[in-house]
C-alpha cells in the first residue's frame, strides 16, 4: 500500500482540516454507491484506512514515527479497513453518501422503469455485414393524458409534507463509535418527494400505461453469441416521469454448417478427388459474402490449408476483417466401377513408389497437418 499521505494527496504537515477535506473529496469520487468501476471499492477502503489513522493525533504520531508497524502496535494489531468499516467511518464523520446525493438518487431509483430483455436471432451472413432489426415490445409508455405526472388533468403533484420534498428521512443515533446517521426513502412518498392527491383516470396515478411499440436495433458486424447490446433509455417508462429502463438485446447466432468459426476467422472444409488434388485447378468456395474462386496448386496434399484473406468476419468495433481458411481433403472413393478399376491399375504401373520417410513430402505433410 502507498504512503497514507500520498494516498490522500496531502503533505506530511497537513492540518486535520486539510486531511478531512482531502478525504471527503476522494471518498465522494470512489464511494462504491457512486463509482461502479473496477477498483473503486478497493481505493475507497484504502483512503478510508489512511484517513482513520491521520485524523487521530495519537495514531498519526505513531505512524509518522514507525509507519504502519507503529499503528499496529498502538492499536493492538494492525488490520486493513473492510468495506463495512469504511462506510461507517464515512457516515460517522460526514453523514454518509446518501445525505449529499440521497434525495435525487432515491427519487430516481424508485421511479425508474424496468429493463427489458429481448432475443434476436442472426445468421452468419448477417454477422458478417451487420444488420438492422426491428423488435416489437410490450411494455410501459408515458401516459399522454397526464404527461407522465400521474396527476389528474388540471392538477399537479404536491410536495410531500413528511420529507419536505427531499424524498428521504434521516435518523441520527449514537453508539460507542460516535454518531451514525441513517438515511432511508420517505415512507409517505416512497422517495419521490411529491404526492399525487388526485390520480389520472387513464393511468390511475402511475404516469404510464401499457402499450406496444417498435425499436430499431442497429447490430454491428462481427458480433458473437456472448455479446449483447444495451440501448439506454429504450426500456419501460418509469413511474411518474421517472427515467426509462434499458433495452438489453441478447444475440442468438444460428450455426452455419458450412463454416467453423474461430473468433473472426472461418474454416471451410473442401473435398477434392485424387485427380483434382494431383492436377490442381480453380474451384468455387462459399464465403459469407458470396462465392469466391480458389486456386488449388497441383500436387496438393490432404490436410493442406489455403487462405482467402479478408473473407472472414469483421472485427467488432474496429477496422480489419478475419480470413477464410479452406482445409483440403483428398477424397478416396469407396466403390469403383470396372472402368475406374482398370484406369487405376494402369496408373499404378506408371506412378512409381510413394516417397520414403524423411523426404520433403513428409516434412510438407507434417507442416500441413500442424504436426
């Protein structure tokens, strides 16, 4: 852990007021209720631990002289501050995070609409190019009769008399650790800060009604089955002009039996007859963008792989495209006609012996098979 003074960003001769100001500023920045990013909670615990030592004269003196070891000796055994302790310390000295931002958040959270989850099925061709899809939703929309307020036409919600419009009630209590302030949503207005005296006859005071609507979803190229899209504010309408929830679009990608997907690359298995592999030639292979011509060199061995660059899938949210790898397999017929048998016997007389171990053929074969 860093030096306690460095953690709080104060000099070693900082006053108690300077330390409190620095800690309060950092605590507001990294408080887990305000900052959901990875690492914020750990940072909040670290700065609280530093503050708890430096804001007490005796602990600070021991820390200045001996470092953390001195604090541990004075406290009967050093331990790191856990999250619950850090939250209690912050609430003890500053009234808690909720006392500053609680009203707005309580009102917002209590009225926020639900998130909606929908599944969209895609083909590999749609994944390759990207696609727009229209999804139909059955959810809540804002009530037009009361414009989302929930109040009867011609009236307005009135301020809650219990909380004075703040949407919260605070209770102070003392313990051996000092004064604690608990903050909770107002029971009268459920944290909204206002009360509807006469409800809208259409939505019955909800400020929203059930309705059908459609949303156009722009799905980018290169998505995979473990991706999902979040459309902010496209979910259900909130109560009484509360913010809308989000629309979560889960992607279900149908398998394409022609291809094996390996990230943004695709693999296509193609069979060649013995004569095609021996003579080589041009062959048509499918891609997500249409058919392409592949040149197969003469003497191609089974297991060889040829690549069509840029014919795979586009990289998600960045430039570039994967490749299409064509794996070649020489097909051996299981049943031969009499004419074929005669031809193969003639070929056997002139084709010569197969290459022996250690020749270049075996090296190329191992390379083709990835051995």
